[in-house]
């Protein structure tokens, strides 16, 4: 189980750096420029207005499809508003976010 | 030619000569024999009563030196006598001519004590301060507002207090006599039925036309405001009534005694039925909004929850339930409940349904989120106070047991009913339920801290980091989070240890933005008198509606640590306009900003630290680097502990 988990994380890492067409730097600008930051935070960290996207476990095509088609609480962004390529960049940006530290190592999250 | 004051004005003047020296007598009666005065004759009878010593002296002796130019004790001095019996500690107000007479009486005749006058820059600030003050002390303040325009300024604050079930005593000035009042400005500021401006969102209002009627109105108004469900009341004072002397025709003046009303509690039959339903439930959930009016309300709710092993959703209208308790839960648990007990909910419909702002044609859609067949019990005093115009009563929700009664007052009976109906089999289930609940609670806590760790080092600073840096510094104080306006993703409620009544005061009530700044100053004033440490999380948009309240805090030495959640936007609206653009399938126009035109507070950025500094605060900012935040908070705390307010302008993530 543990090995599998590590493998899948590794795979995600590989994808983020090489296998994706997306460009994380452009992705950051698009994430801000198209308004994704408003509900997900500049780092995609999530909060009361939208879930965490940074280091998402969702595959890229699922993210693209979700953004274009959702009819849940997030307003959809059609292909006219954001292209698949732009979403690929955003995906790369989200995967490039540093992994959060283990909360046990952050003293302020362990206050008595 | 100058006309004399007409009508009652000239009537009163006829008494001036004879009553000049007798003026003090009614007030003596008023302040010394409150109970006896209950049975005093009504106003028109005193002419038949034997004259008192002062009146005899006035009629039989040569007049002595005149005490003052108006020839007697002013009506507004008597008003102060009345106020003093109610022990109203402060009157945060913006000065104005229509209540100048009462103002003068408060600071001179009343020696500026109970009430003490506090200088405000805006009527909305006065109301907001009274709002916050009440949530700490459980005692109302009064605020004076000027004629038409002052009351108009006060309205949003009054509406918030109404929706938040908070008593505030609004005292208005109004010059009624159209022929006698000064023309021009005071006439613009007068109205025939001035309280109509706020009638829809006050519990009661009045415009007494005699001093005796004022005394009755004031005590009645206070009593109405203080009967749950609490709420604001408005009493408008004629300028003539305040300014003219107490005439001999008022010699029987008395002040009615105030007795604190007891809150209405649920009918016993309904209470027993509710206990039965809750005991039969597999998964009972308690949802509380403004349930704990007092610290005892929290204790009672814990007792009930533990008896039933029911999960509790604290919606946060007040501090209802300790977030450290293993039965504390987020709103989602209501979806699994088979019985829901709603305590003072402002919106029961939304507990069991949801509204998604994403339907066809740009209109949202409703969906049920509770289990089919879920049984609902409501205990809410607000049902005793429904008005037609403003829609704060929310959507209609059918329930199975409805108790229009005060929740806190009903809890002791409900607890007793649960205890007496509890069987040993049912009690035996509790250990298992508790074990399960404790495990679930630990898992939730772990998930919350993991979520807080994401973007921990981000700049602008994450709201989780902001809140935890702050908590780290205040946690060993007797702290009180006096306001948290703007949305910091609820981190204080998720991660701080909130256990006491004053740890969390709830929000504005009516979601009228601009509540946070004045309410935090009012609550900090109350905490100052109790020796407690006040902290607020202050959003940028909220502060800018009436920032003058910062000056009030400095002027009156109200210690408050205000840490800004400065996301440089009216962020809720950023998302609303973005949503509209997405629905309409067109890009949103950001102009030169980071979000839709008209929703961002940037270009130029407001230097809130300078704004605060200019009004006498210690301030620092803008702080964008999370590493600098802790040391800055430490510095600010030292200032606050020395008795001054301090503000940190912190650049934050949007939510």
C-alpha cells in the first residue's frame, strides 16, 4: 500500500515537470488573470470559497473537463473563456506548488 | 417680529413665573421614591394635590435670585434622572442640535456618568459600538441620533442589531412644533413621524409629548428591548420637551420602576414531545445559532448534547458550544441526521436545503440536503417577533415541533425531560456513541490542521497563518475575539480554542458591511472595563465605511488589537461579478486591477496603518511577509496592554 502511494506521488511529480505540455509560469499568470485565485487563493490553497487545487490528485483532463462543464457551486468557464492549453498551464502551475509541510512540524499548528 | 412658541410651549411658559423656584421639587420626588411613584396620580391631576414646600414658598415669599435663565430645572435634566435609574453606562453618539439639551444635561447635570458621553464620528458607529458592547456585557447602551439625517445614518447599524437580536436604545432628537422651531436647517431635520424610518426593524418606538410620558417610554422601551428576543427600540425626543423647564403642571412626575423581564420558555407538553423525539433518534443533531444568550447557555447546551450524545453544529451567531468538544461538528452533519433540534436559527430552511447559485438562465436552484423523513424541532423566540417588510425571517420551513420560545430559557426543562424519559437501554448506547464521536472529532482536527499548512509561507499571507500567528500571541491572555469581519475561511472557529462566551461574539446579523470596526470598539470598551484583552480581525472594506470610529477608540483609550485581513477588495463581490461573467460566457473586465472593475480596493492601495496612526493609534504595515507577522503582533500587543489601540495592516490571501 505504502509503496503504491509513493509510486503514484512520484508519477505526479514526473508529470508535472516533464510529461505535461503546460507551462507553470504561464499557468500562474493565467490562474490570476482568469480569476481562479478569487475562490481558490493565489496558491490554489483553497478556503471557504473553493477547495484546494494545489497538488491536485485529479488528472489533467478531469480538471479541464470540470472547469468547462461544472454546474455545481463553481461557475463554469467555457472554452471561449479559457482554452484547454491555458488550463494545461494552470495544471502545471498547480502541480508545481510546494508540498505543504507536515502540520506536526509547524509549531503554530500544534499549540497547546 | 418674533412669534412666541405656540401651543404647549406657551402653556408651559405660563408656569414659569410661579414655578421657577419650584423646579427642583419634581426631580427630588422622581429620584427618591421610585416605587411609591408607581401609584402617583397621572399628569393632569397634580393641580389638585396639595402644593409642596417649594411651591408654597414660591407663592408666599418674594422671589429669590433666578437659578437660570429658563427659570427652573430643564426637562432634559429629568430625562437624565430617568436614564440613571436604568444604569446605562455609555452613550456613544455624534453630537447634534436636536438633542443638544439632553447632551448638555448628560455631561453637566449628570456629571457625564451613567451614561458617559463618547464622541463618535458617525451615527452608524454609535449603533455599532452599542451592538458590540451588548454582546460582552448583556447590557444595552443608548445612542443619540440627530433628527432625520442622524437617524438615516444610523439605519444600517440598527438593521444589523435587529437581525442579530441585540438591544440598542436609539434616542432621537426632533423639533416637532412647525411654527416655533427654528426655520432652515432644524426644519430640514424634523419629521412628522420620524421613527417610521426604522419602524420595520425596531421592536418598538415612541415620541413622548410630555416628561411623564418620556419616563414611561424610556422604561417601557428598555424593557421591550431586554425581553427576548432582544432588539433595538427608538424613542424620539421633541426639542421643546428637552429644553423647557419642568413646569408646575409636571409636579407629580415619577419614574416607573424597571423589572427585568424573564424570557419566554417552551410549553411543557412540547418540551416533553421534543425530548421523546430526540431520545428515539439514531443520529440526533443540534444546530444552534443565537442559542446561548449568556455563558450559562453554553453550559446547558453541553449538558444536553452529552446526555443525548448528539453532534452539535454551532452556526456562530453567538458562542454556543466549545469547538474543543468532541461533539462539535461542521454544518455537513445535518445531512445524516434523523432528528434535528434547531435553537434560535435565523434560517432553518438552509439547514436542510441548499441553494446553488448556478442554475439555468443565471438563476440558482434549490435542493434538499437532509435525509428523507428527518424530523425537525425548532425552539426560537424570533417567531414571537415577525414583521412583514424586511425579509430577515427567511424562507418558511415546516417543522414537526415548533416552540416559539427562548432556547436558553427552555433548555433546563428540555434537559430535565430528557433525563426523566431516558431508559437504561438508551443510556447504554451513549458510551459507544461517544467513542465514535471522539474518533471522528480527532480526524476532523487532523484534517483542519493539514489544510492550514497549505501555502503556510505564502505572500500575501494565508488566512490560516494570519489567524495562527495571532492566536499564538493571545492564547495565554483572557482574550476576546470581538469581531472577525470579512472572511478568513473561519480559521479562528476551526483552530482556536473557543470555549468561553466572550471568545466569539458572532457577526453583524444583517450582513450590513461596516459592522466590524464599530462593534469591535464597543466590545473592546466593555472588555476594557472587565480587564480583558480584545482582538479583532478587521477587513479592509468593512473599515472604510466609517473609519472615524478608530478615532473614538483612541480618544476614549479603548485598548484593541486590530489585525487586518486586507485582501484589497470587497471580495465577496469580486466573486459575484466573476460568476455573472462566467454565466454570460464573456471575459470579466478587470481594468487595471486583479479582479472585476468596481470590486477591488487597489490602485492606489489604502495605507490603513497611516489612517489609524492619523487618528491616534499605534500602527504598522503593510505586512506581506509571513515571517514578519509574529514579531509585529508581539509589538502591537505591548501597546495594547499599555491601554492604547493598535492596528496591523496585513496583506492577506482573499479567503
